[in-house]
C-alpha cells in the first residue's frame, strides 16, 4: 500500500512501453533438453519409458501415414466373391485379424471391411460368399491421404470412428465414409499410430 503510488505508474509506463509479457515458448529441441534435465533430477526423475513416450509425442508431426502404413502387398485380404467355407474361415481364424479388407477385381479397389465377429452366425456348410455377409453387416470405409501427418492421424483414430483406414495418394486429408475406396496403397490402424506414439 505504501509503495502503490510509485509502483503502479511505473508498471503502467513499462506495460505501455514494452508491451504485454510473453510466456516462455519452447521449440522441440528445447523441450527435449528440458526433459534431459529432469532425467537427472533426483527428486522427480523421468524413467526411460517416460522419455520414449515424450519423444514419440514430439516426433508425431515429423512423420506421415506413409511412414507407418502396412503396404497393400503385405495385407491379408479377401475377394468379395470368395466363399466362406470351413477352410476359409479356419484360415481367417488362424490369421488372428479382427478386420479384413474385402476387394473386388484388384486389391487396390476395396468394397468392404469384414469384421471377424460378423462370422459368428455364418455356417461354413452354407458356402456363403463374403458379399452376402457385407450386405448384412455394412461397415463404413474410411480413407486417409498418405501424406497426412501422424498428429492429425492420431486425432482421427482417437475419435473412435474407426480403427482401420485405407491409405491413398490423393489431396484430401480424411474422406467421409464411402461404399468403395479405389487406388489404395496400404492400410493404417490404431495400433500403428499407438506404436509410433509410444516408440
């Protein structure tokens, strides 16, 4: 109270002269150096696992979907006309995938996404084509540009809309759901993004 008549005019003059105070802004390199300082801190040390996760978060925007996708030739896929025989369903079970892309003609033309849980009511003796299951269990197909940065891709998978996206070479970031996806070069899953995040 005693110093207010002197301090307030000086503070007002400095604010007008220098402008408002900026908070401290760090770039990625400086954040990594701060993290390294905390590694050596005896009171609150960062574990190696903490460091890996932190580095993974910092590097998400440096990588694109194309860097972590599974290439089309490495994907397990089923043709839309394939019959769901006992052998085919046993093969699906042994592969262990929960979502299987369904193609028509060439593998880069996706017409559906078969969830293995959709096969629970299918009798192998009926020899149903995959197309019949897709008609009954219609799943949305989502695609993503191969150049999409992983921080944006993380936001997409975090929304919970889908765990699997088809990767294409095109301009748009993430497409709305469609009946088919053409020109597919690979797939990216929730697990791929999480693995990149936690290193």
